[in-house]
C-alpha cells in the first residue's frame, strides 16, 4: 500500500510540474523584457514545488493509514462486555444485523465509532442504560448520547423511546443525541426526533455506513441462534 501511495504521489507531482511549467512559460513569453534566468527559474522551480507537494500528499496518506490501523487495534483491545449473550468482536463483525443480540449490536456500534476516531463509553452494559447505550466523544470533546435499538424490520421505534433519549442525555452531560435502529421510526417518533433535534439512523442508512466502514463483513453462513 505504501508503494501505491508513493506512485500516486509521483503521478501528482508530474501533473503539477506540467501545469506550473506551462503557466510559467505563458507568463514569460507574454511579458517582454524578462531576464533569461526567469525561464530557467520556471523550469527548476516547477520541478521543486511539484515534488514537494507530491511528497507531502504521500506522507499524509501514509499517516492516515497508520492512524486507521491504530484505531482498529485500539478497538480490538478495548474492554469487552460482561454480558452472557455477547460473543467475541470477531463473531459480531462477521454477523448479520438480524443475528445480533441487543448487547452485540451495541458492541458493533462501539467498534464502529472507535474506528471513526471517537472516544466511546459503553454505558448500557447489563441493560440498565436509562435510555442511553453509548456516549461518544469527538476530538473536540463534544458528547453525543446514543441509543441503540436492534429490532426486526416490522418492529419500529416508538415515540416513547425518543422521549427517553432526550431526557436521558442530560444525565450523561451530552449536548447531542443519536438514535440508531436496525428497523425504522414510527411517524410520531420521527416528528418528535425532528422537534427535539434527535438525529437518527434507520436500518438502510446504518447498513450503508457499516459497509463503507469495511470492518463489518457479515457472512450468510454465520447465524446466531
């Protein structure tokens, strides 16, 4: 992967060289009386500037990749739930959403948010969540209360759940709130969420985010009974 980043960085440098040289020469030939040294300065300067930008781009890409790997290792080494119905992280990451227990669904979301760079507090262990399952904290220190509902498609989230989350987020000193479900919200629940500025992810949006993440790779053969 590092070699690919290097090749991409060199390609970017070549493109920038051409752009800078063409632009510089256009200026040179359109302004009478410029010293001949300016011509060579354009050529040399374009090469140097393009190479520096290409090297910086390559370094940033490599750094981002290293940070992602570090976040994954951190997620795997994070404390595990003590709930009896929560399997290993490896099993959870290879399971379909409808094969997860409530605790496993919460754990999957914890792994996801940690890999996105959040600090995650799993406050819903044992089912005594009081309306909040996770507290996620971004790099600015902003806290979001997360309620996770692992429901079948026909079992939609009620307005009462939204109200519980709105009330419970204050107990965890959170400014924002997020409701995540494998199904969807009822119409009254959606209206309540919009009124109290509760963000929510329904099943289709959730699967889209997890697939884009890449760590969640459900197998049809892996079923949780």
